[in-house]
C-alpha cells in the first residue's frame, strides 16, 4: 500500500450550533468535494458557447473528473487583429470554470509558435515592448479569475527555431533565453504579485535544466516548473518518469505535468522530429489501443501522485479524441462516449483518492478529520458547511452548522 501521507492532512475541528454552543454527540458526515492536487485537462471546449449554451453532456463529464483547466491564449488566435483580443469569449469561459470551483490556467503569454503575424511589421524593440504590454494587459484583466499562467513556452528551442520567421524568436535571439525569461516574468509579477507563473517546455534535456538554473541564478522568480509529456512516439514507463523527475526535483520547486498525452493508437514514426508534422487517421484507434492508453495513464497518475510530492498538477492535454494532430488521445470519444482511460482516472480520483467519513462529535463538539488535502463539506443531515483540509490547519478551527 502506497504511503500517501504527503497528500493528506489531519485536523481537529469543533462543530458548533448556530448559537455558538458545541454540537455534542452528533453524527457528522465529512465528504471531500475538491482536491488540493490539480487534476487537469485542456478546457478549450468551454469556448464553444453556441446559441447561449454549452454542450452539457460533454461539459458535465469534464466537470465530474477535473478541477483544473487550461485555456488557450495563443497570441495569434487570441488577438488575430491588433488591439482586438477575444477577451470577452475567454473571460466567459474562465468565469464559468471558476464558478464550478475549477482552477484555471492561461497558456501561454509568450511563445514563438501561433504568434500574432501582425507583429512582424514592427522592429525588435517595438515587438518586445508589445510583448510586455500584452502580459501586463492580460494578466491584469484576468486577475482574480485566472491567477496561473504559462508565462513563456518552449524557450529551449525559441531562439534557434527556424521552421518559419516569427516575432518572438527575433526578440529571444536579441535578448537571450535567460534575458527574455527574466523580462516576461518581471512583467507578470508586476501585474499580479501573488500569481503562479510557470516556465514550460517539451525539451526535457539537460538544456532545460541549464536554462532553469540560469534563470534562477539570474533572480527570475519561477515558482513552478512545467514539464510537457506528449507521448506520441513512445509511452513513458515508471523508469523514464522517475529519471526525468530526478533531474528537475532537485530545484525544490512544484512541478506540473502541463501537457500530458497518451494516444489510443499507433505511435508516430521516429523520423518525424516535429510532432506538428504528424497526423492520425480517423480510424486509428481500436479497443486494444484504448486499453493500452488506460493502463499507461493509470500507471503514470499513480506514480506521480503517490511517489512524487513535488508534483502538484497533471493536465491531460486532449479531452476529446481528434483534437491535436487528429489523434485518438482524448478521454472521451468523438461521439462523447467514455473511454476506458476516463473510467480509470475517475476511479482513482473520485473513489480511491477520495475521503468521506461518518464521525460522532465528542462532548465538546470536536471531531478529528484525516484525509486527502482539499475542500470538504460537513453535514449533520440538516445544515451544511465547508472547510479546507490542508497542511498546518489550525486544530482550533470552529465551524457552525
């Protein structure tokens, strides 16, 4: 049995009547309603608000599993015309998720791919200034709704990216990797000092370690490390997961698996060096591949949640089959039916890693609660109240029912 003490907390809570007297010798149900750990998924489908409503079936399945969603702020699609960002569309989706107690992350603020083409008419100094202005604008506009951002994405390759000319590669060449990272993080923190800001990359080689080390030594306040784990060309087993984490855990920072993909289909050929060049056929998946996907996802989630305390979030990148690369990499099929991968994750998150207790208060109204960190609901069968179970919770907490 895995030791999950790093994911759990204890608290002694006093339950009071409305008049402040102890609710003695009373049966209390304690039920977890959200995790502290971020079980995430791409939430791009929340932008599809058609005729004043969402696809409730797909959305409810998403909400029944995840408490953390990533929204797409790719500059080229978010602001296709200069000065006309689709902020109203994004704000509606972000507020909807927040109202459902889902933590939202914006992805990304600075990236050389899907960059705004209209930037190319400007010189490097102007491009840089507009990049900083963009960060101030969007982090400020969404503050309180989105307080977590991938500030800069795929910096390792950024200054040497040669697939096509783009504005951000230009300024990264000029500023250097560490120089640009320092400036964009500075802008983010200036706008939201309490935000959670990530550096994120798919290149998990020593080059990324060196970059992070250089940034930290230069005073860049990175507070979370993002690791992409798109596994189209091979499923990571425990050995690779552990070896990869060993190289990044030494920084002592929280780690997010920001873009996790395991495909229920054939692997992409090794000669394809840029996954953007890959494409799946509509019938690439089979029941056998779906079971392989489910097995691999369960193994990965178990290992990261149970054995690596610094990992605080996992985001499955595709929710529905046929998203990025047309790959069968989602947790539901194109027709909306659940895949084995969804069922496995639901069993882990909502059953095995879930706490529900029936307790009896003592003569002073106290109960002792031990469970997975997160938000809980207390009920005496008539009234309800919420509290958060977390490390260091003051045992003198009192709650009125």
